[in-house]
C-alpha cells in the first residue's frame, strides 16, 4: 500500500479519535499540513489576539524543511499511536 494511501487512511481515522490535548492536536495539524502541502505557504497571522491562528501557523512552520514523505510517515505513526 502506498504512503499516500496510508496517509489518507490516517487522516480519516483522525476524525474518529477520542478528545486529545491541544498539544497533540497542533502536532496532528502541523504534520498533516506539511504532509499534504509541504512547507508553510501562508502569511503568519498579524493579529496578536488570534491565538488559534498563530498556534496553528507555528505548528506548521516548525516543520519547515521536512519532506512530505517524512511528514506523512510521522503523521501516520502519531495517529496510530493514539
């Protein structure tokens, strides 16, 4: 089975997980975005009070330089560990 197929299956499985901490949710988000789109390609939110937007941006930006394949594998491993 291809890595892309396993990644898509993990993404579907992520929607059925029990409630997770914000830290885990941000890791899931960052790895998903890196695995699906590559390096962050959006502007950092300029509103200091956009706490969620800034946290999501930072979670994705921290993974800059990691290949899509590596991010997809880490995403799959994380989802399967939860």
